[in-house]
């Protein structure tokens, strides 16, 4: 009898706290890298590109405004939906907040938070990056707000928010250490010695639940299930908030490996459509995840917490 090798989806329900209005600082000269008209144009051009591809479910229509990984994730969503799997993520077209930087350096980040379209869909955090002065701002990642996720107040666009280095010693924990420690928790599981240094969040809870269930399914036949999580600090960004803390926008690679020696694994129709290679006793799922971690100012006793997260499948393979 074939063994089903379906990886449990990390779905997160809606229900988020409203996003604070961006706050302007009286008396400061305008210094934001982008003013409102410029950011609106970037968002509109990106949404037009998304609309054109979404209308016919064709990722080849993505051009200069949608990044390679983002286009790959969206293309996989089109294939999965066409095979009867879950529909492509709803990315609302209306924004309730836009955060731009006051940085004179590159790469620069721009972030937008969408409206909450209905009770079943959470707001989405969108990330754009400009790699150099000559480059276009490009849509690089998105993640849904987690239930009860709270974003801090952020500076308004006229002044912009400070884009901070990963090793900055300005907060209760450095962004770099927060990313390293959270990655260690994801790899170590609920028993990790660092588990208690982060506030609970549904992203890692769902990952740990899936790991436990799939390990239990594989072990009676001598099989294994493992997750390997690797952060991409070179593609992660830090924006200081207006409360002394910061938001970390973090890219993660996740490899989920399900292996049962001597077994013939079975896949869903949507997973099979993505499969590279001939299926046997092993299947490997690869994800490009995007999470947003909130850290606090020096002296604060609150724990770092994930406020937005998505688990984006990009490949199903046999090795």
C-alpha cells in the first residue's frame, strides 16, 4: 500500500489587531527616500503586473516589478490551484500603511501593509527592495499577519524610518541574534533551549505539529521526517519603529524531507504536478518562507515575537 507523503500546510487564520497610523515628527525636514506619490506609483505598477499574471494564472507575465522568488512562489500557487489544491494567496490591492526608509545607502527596503479584506483573510505585509540607485523597487516577499499579531507605530513617509544594520546594538536583542536564535528554535523544535526566549507564535507551532505528525507516520516503517531551516541574512532587512524597537523582515529556506525505506510514497494531484524526478521512497519539499519579527527597545522585558509569516512551497523533488 502506498504511503501518503502530504506535508501539513502551515495555514494561519485571520484576526489581526489594527495597524497604527504612521506618525510624523513635527519640525523635521523631509528626508524619506520615497514620498507618497513615488511609493504609490511603485505599488500600483507592481499590482498591475500581479493583476495581469493572476488573470490568466501565467507566471511568465511577471516582469521588472515582481522579483524572481516572488514570481516563482506565485507560479507554484497557480499550478497547485489548477490541480485542485488551495487557491493562490489573496493579496489585497488596498494599503492601510506604507513604510519607507530615510537611508542614503542601498539596498533599500519599502514595506506596505494591506487592508483586512474580510473576516477570513488577514492583512498582508509586502516587501519591496531597491538594490542600487539605478534599480527599480522590486516586490520581493509577502506574509500574512498572524492571529493577534500587533505591528508597532512607525514613522511617516516624510521623515522615513531608519533602516538598521543587522548587527546594530540598539535594541533589547540585536537583529542578527534574533534571526540566528529564532532559526535555531525552528531547527531544534519545542525542546530547544531557546524556545522560551521568543513569544509563542502560530508559525512555529504549526511547523512543530506537522513535524511531529509526519515523524510519527514515518517511524513505524523505519522512516524519518526532518525540517532544515536556514536564514538568509543577506536578504533580510531591519526597519526601526517609532517606539524604540524594530521590525525584522526575514527570508528563510525550509527543506522538509520525508523518507520511508522500501515504501512507495503517494502524492496529492497538486504536489505530483510539481514533482521533479520519479517518486519512490523519498520526497523533499522546499519552501521560501518570509516572516516578520518584532523586537523591542533596550530595557524592555517583552520577548521578540513573530507578527507575520507565510510558508511558501516552491519545489517538490525526490532528492
